[in-house]
């Protein structure tokens, strides 16, 4: 009888047993510096893994590198910090803008965009090290679980991967208590789970679990902080070329720099906060709160310019495919053929989307002042258009 081959998917701490993972081989984990990922490092160290590599991908969240190093040093693991900001902006945010990647018409998707890149970069580290696997820390109430697992599967990763929290959840209080016992006392102050990148900051879990009673402490916000004085209203002009944002007030910027600039400039007016529900497998919903000033203004700018330059029937068909694109990203199929196929149509539609939109920003709102395209379909003089139309009919 053939010996059974251990399944590649890790779902519990029992799946990390010595018969499935060689303690002497390298093991890679995704590491954000938060409670869940720090606790996993602690459990792995306690279980006798001797060559642990914690991979932290910088996507513009502003993590404290000293804090990451503190945790890694305390648990005697190797820390790998990878700067993925530019690649995230160009390869994930850029197509998301053209796809109008908004969940059910409510909020821009974010972690669905970051997870494929994080998985790919962690896989590269694991392959380079000859690691036995890659672990992450998503649990069943986090859609990240299927997005990361789906990315590893579609990328064809040959090692083991997954999260032990899938079948073995651990209370936040227990995690914090155990980490405190080894000197990581700052973990007890984590009152919510924060997932952030340059496109969006998300808050969930902890004190934000209950949809019927939730308030985000003001100190958790970074871009839309409400100071004592309301900023004066101002105008900002955003320029696009072939479906991609390229300038602010006539100054050309890289996409990464442009998003970072607008997060603070637009956010200063209290624009870009969202709270609502997101679905889980099986139909249940969980509470999520977000901060996304640049995403809000850029997606609205794109739709205005798209309307100015594309035929209405093309836009209607594209709006259907946008939700196909969003669904595939949400369900962890970024590297799947359907997302790629829908991207081809969206890219084709993006080619003529060039122009500028000037916005008036004031507390809590953004209103258009000018929509300008070099090859527009809009009418600037209705009466003249009516006369021309009548002449053509005759």
C-alpha cells in the first residue's frame, strides 16, 4: 500500500505536525506585524520550527519597521521586507480604476487587489529558500482566506500553503495574553484588525465586530483626520491618459505618488470614509469600515471621462463586465482566465479615456466644475447641436 501524501492545504495547527513539515527546512509566513501574524510566529517557534522566514510586503500601509523588527527579533525569525508599492499601483490599482472595481456599488475593493501580489511575492521567497510551505493568518470570517489560497493554487505553488486558523481559531484575548508573556506587551493594545495599503485602509474585528453597534475610534484614521479647523474649499484637477491617472493640477506624477497625494489632499476634506457589510461564503455578512479618499475621487473621475468619450451602449456592456471582473478578484481568482479575459475588454474601452476633471472640494463633498476631453462625445452648445441635427435629418 502506498503511503498517503500529505495534502498541500494547511487548515489547522495539527497540519503543522512533524510528519508533514520538516522542522529543519525553511518555512515562510506572511507577516503584517499584527496580532494574528505575530501569534502564528510564536506558535511556530514554540512548535520547534528552526528556520522561520516572516515576509512583510510594503504596499503603502506605513508599517513601523522598528516594530516589525522587534517582533521578529524577539521570536528569532528572519524578517524579509519587500517594497511592493510601485508594482501594486501599476499592476493592480491601475486596472482596478479602469474596471471601476467597486463592490456591489458601495465601496472600492482593496484587499482583493493586494492579496494576489502578496501571495506571488511570498511564493518567490519560498521558492528561493526551498521552503516547505507558505502560511498566512486569515480565518473563516475573513475573505482573505480564499483570496490567498486561490492565488497560491492558480499560481501553481508546489509547496504547502494555507492558514492554521481556518479550523483552529484562537481568541484575540488569548493571543494577546500569550504574546505579553514573552514580552510583546504592545499587542494587547490592538483593539481592531487593520488591513491597509496605498489604495485603502480597512478596519474590522475586535470592537468593530457588531454591525448593530460600531464606532471607529478617530485615531485609527490616517488620511481623513478631522482637525479642529475645517480646511477651506479648494479646486483640484485630475488628468487621465488612455484610462490611467497621470496628473494633478497639471503636474505629472507616477500613479503611486498621485494616489498618495490625493489620499491626504482629498481626505483633508473628510471625503472617503465608508462603513458597511461584506459577504462571506455561505451568505453571511461581516462588518467592514474603510478609508479611501484617493480611490473615491479617482473612480468618480474615470467614470465622468469614460462617459465623455465612450458610446453609451459600450459603457452599459462594460458595466456588466466590471462586476464579473470584481467577482473574480473577490473570489480569489485574480490569476484566473475569466478575470484576464474581462480585463482585455476593459483595457480596450480604456484606450480613448483621456481628459481632465476639475473638482471643488469642501467638507464632506466633491463636485465637478469642469469635464474636458480632447475628443469628446458631449455637446457644449445644445441649440447649435439641435440646428445641426435638424440639417442632417433634412
